[in-house]
C-alpha cells in the first residue's frame, strides 16, 4: 500500500514539475495541454489494465504473468502468485478427494452416504450391487423409494442403529444375505454400511449340520454299546453269549474309531498347505499298495484287473493320493457283490494323468451322484453300514483331489456298476525315468 501511495505521489509530483517547467519555458497553455494529454494517457492506460484485470479475475490464467510497466506489473505478478497457490491447493484437495473415493470404492463392503432427508448423496459400486442402486441415476433419491425391503425401511425409520440388520432374499436371484448397519454422522447424515454374508451364513449352516451329523454318527454306536453293557451287567449270560456281545461291542468301538480317524484326516487336509507341485510321487509303489489292498479286501471274491502305465506319475503328496485312490478301489470292492469285476486303469490322456476304477457292482441312482462327496452322505445307509463305511470316504477323496487340482467324475447305472474317474492337471502329470537295468 505504501509503495502504491509513494508511486502515485511521485507521478503526480513529476507531472506537476513537468507542467511547471513547460509553463515557465513555453507558456501556461502548453503546460495545460500537456497536463490534459498526460492525464488522458494515464486514464486510458489504467482503464486498459482494469479491464485486463477484470478478465483475469473472471478466468485466471496460471501459466504466464501478463507483462505491464510499473504498479500494474506488480499487481499482475502478485495476483498470479496468489492464483497459482490457490490452484495448487485446489488440486491437492481434488487429489485427496479422489484418493478417498478410490479407497471407499476398493472397500469390500458397501458404503452409501445419505443426507439429512435420507436421500442418497453418494454410494460405492459394492453398495450399488448390494441394493440394486445406480450411483448416478439414483442420486438425491430417497433410499426407501429404492430399497423397499420392509425390514430395511423399518430399521432406517427406527433410528436405533446399535445392532445390525440382517436382510435376506437380496440380489438378482433373491438368495443373498446382507448385514447392514447405519452410522449417523455430521448434521443428521447417515452412513449405510453393508456386507454380503451369504457365504458366511452358508458355512455356518454347514458347520452346524456337520456337528449335528458327527454327533448323530457317534451317538448310534454309543447307544448300542451302552445297551450291550447294560445287558451284560444285568442279565446272567452264558460264556457263548458273553463272547458274542463282546464281539458286537468291539464292532461298534471300531466303527467309532474309524469315524474319528476319518474326521481327523479331513481336519488335517483342510489345514495343510497346498501339495508341492515339484515332488513326484512313487506311483509304482502306490499301484502296488492298491493292488495288495484290493486283493486282501476281496479275498478272491472278485475279478480284479489292473491296467497301468507304471512310468506315469503325478506330483503331490503320496500318502494323500494313496488314500484317495485307495478309497475308490475299496469302495468298488465293497459295493460289488461277490463274483463281480473291478478294473483299475492308469494312463495318460491328452497330457493328463487319468485314474479310473470301474466295477460291475450295485451302481448309484443318478439323483445321488452329485451328493456323494458330502460328509456322511450314503446312498443306502444299511448297505454302507454292512460294509463298515463311515460315509466320509468320498469326502476325503474330494478334498485330496481338490488340493491337487484334480477332477472327479462319476458315471453309474443302477444294478450295472459305476466308474469313478480322476483326472489330474497337466502341470501335475509327470513321467518317471525307467530304473537303470
Ligand atoms: P462309505 O463309507 O459309506 O462307503 P463313501 O463316502 O466312501 O462312504 O461313499 C458314499 C456313498 O457312496 C456310499 O455310502 C455308497 O452308497 C456310495 N458309493 C461309493 N462308491 C460306490 C460304488 N463304487 N458303487 C456303489 N455305490 C458307491
């Protein structure tokens, strides 16, 4: 301000001195004309720059400083500096805002912001898909006009948001479950957070079913056992009867032992790391085991044929592969009446190692095939119990194969037999060098 005043005073004084000199040297008229011309020039000059300033304030240019002599140059320069600082600040705020939006978009949860009238101010893509919203189209729409689920409307209007709301029947297929919670903030605004808990609910239901199944499976032999114990304690039994009862009790105990041991195998499979993809298993040894076990289980009551490419192998965990393939072979024998045939096949097909067991046994109804690998699922309870099954064998097979990225395919015809085929991925299929002679 001081500089401006000083400069103005200096220019007025200079003009006055110039006019005085011209007045003294020429005449008063010339001095007057000079003063008028100078004042006109000054006023034109400042009008020009005022207009330029006006335009600049309307649409600031951040690139270059307009040049002008004297005080106007100074004004432009300072204004330019100010505009640049503002511009940088605005850009910083814009970047922060866009990073903030990106972070909320990246959130696995739905986030919707409502204004003080419960109208949608903003929502992320997850919230759009949870509630079937369109962030652009539905902007400023009252949320209950779009999310009409009665539970949600009631919850929002209740103004009691300490607990979350569970919304069922959501999504395109009306099969999803959402957990929703409202968090009030600012001036009567609300944040609606949503999470898809369909999978969580499903695994929770599966866990409950599983616990119920395990309890049921163990309860049956336990009840039988305690029944026998009571009989032995209360009734006078002959030696033959006593040994018969002890044998039956031993059967029930062994049944429970098998169930517990299969459950432990499953638990271990679920907790273990993925099998290595660079460790070749000794397939010759596995096939030998399978053949020996099959023969001892069948006790020559079946025709068993092994057709195997012994150089072919896969990578993974040998004990797991042996248990999975062993389960398929023993099932084939257990569910094939005496005199039937079992064929085991181990060959490469299109780069995949393929293992298959075909039996001429009882077969499986088509409706049961998709459920075979469920824990404790049996096609025929009495049939499975007769053969000492736990109902967990194919669940173990499924787990082992999943861990090795292999596929299980079941083809069966009731009364004619079944074929269980395992197809290993190409990246796990390998070939062993023949042993040096
Ligand atoms: P289990 O211990 O009862 O044999 P699994 O999980 O091994 O349990 O098999 C599940 C059910 O699938 C069995 O109860 C049986 O009914 C049926 N199943 C499995 N393999 C065969 C097969 N080769 N032939 C006929 N039925 C089979």
